[in-house]
């Protein structure tokens, strides 16, 4: 279980730019964490996905610039046909072979 969930962090709290914990997990290419957050949202996971999809361009840009292009490509696939797609389900984790840029 993630530290966010263990500390009872709000899944619904958003920053001034509208980013939620899910947006940050996705932007960091932390797909296992994103899956945990969506599972914790239960029947409200579609609402969480909708928030993240509304920030998709920003999330992908951040991932491309701060993680790697490979991670951003994998994340783009998740938005198009995987976890974050309309009606997408929480599937087994894919892990990027990405290292955060410094």
C-alpha cells in the first residue's frame, strides 16, 4: 500500500491547477500507484479518471519532460486504450524502464 493511501490522503483534494494525486502519479509514470488510487476510489474511479483525462496534455508533457519519452509513450497508451481510457479497467501493472531525468 502506498504512503498516500496509508496516511489517508484525500483522493479528491486538488491543487489550484486542478491536479489530483492521480494526476501526479500518472505524470511521474507511477502506474502501480495510479492503479492503487483508482482502486481506493472504488465506484468513483470514473470521476477520478475524468479529472485526469481533462489534464491529459499537461500530464503527458510533464512525464515527457521529467521522466522519459518512453514513459510518456506508455502513459499515452494508457490514456488511449488502457487504464485511463473511457471504460478502461484496472489491469496488471506495466512498469516503464524509465529513469527520472535529473
